[in-house]
C-alpha cells in the first residue's frame, strides 16, 4: 500500500501545469537584471558617442582655424580669444576657440589653437599646433 501512495503522489505532481510563485519571481529577477544591463550599456555608449562627436567637431574647428591663420601668413597671425564667435567659422555654440601665437626662434612662429567645451560639468580641451616660418 505504501508503494501505491508514493507512486500516486509522484504522478499527481508531474501532471500539475503552471508555474509556482518562486519560479515567476526568479524569471522576473533574471529579466530585470538583463534589462538593466542593456539600459546601462546603452546609456554609456550614448555618452561616448556624444563625447566623440564633440571631440571631432573641436578638432575640425581647430584645423579650420589653423588653416585660416596659415593663410594670413607669418606677419598676419595674431593671438585672439577665447571666444565662441570664431572670426573664421562664425558662432560655434558651446565651444570657445583661442589662438595663441608664440615665437620660439626669430624666424619661426608657433600657432596654437585651443577649442574648449563643457562636458558633464567639466571642461574639455582639444589643442592643435603648427609652425609658420618667414619666406
């Protein structure tokens, strides 16, 4: 008789359909961990994309400013800035440009262009330099 009861309870348990409360809670926990990690990685990749876009724009502004200063020639370059209103490119919102001209030797001038912007409450700089000589 004991074997019949044990056998009957095993088959009754196997025929139950549905999930227990604990199984549902474990499934919800796993889904929420996966969803959270996906959202965090999306947020990080978005911030990196914005940061890289700003850096690319800053390098393009600096390069264009250096090219304009080179067109001015050795005697025409002057220091200016920092300003958001780049005389060559017009208004560059959220970015300031500064040009510094130094003379390391008598016939060479070093032109340094620094572009700055604010990224999440910190200032970021991108700087390019070139040398101009008398012809």
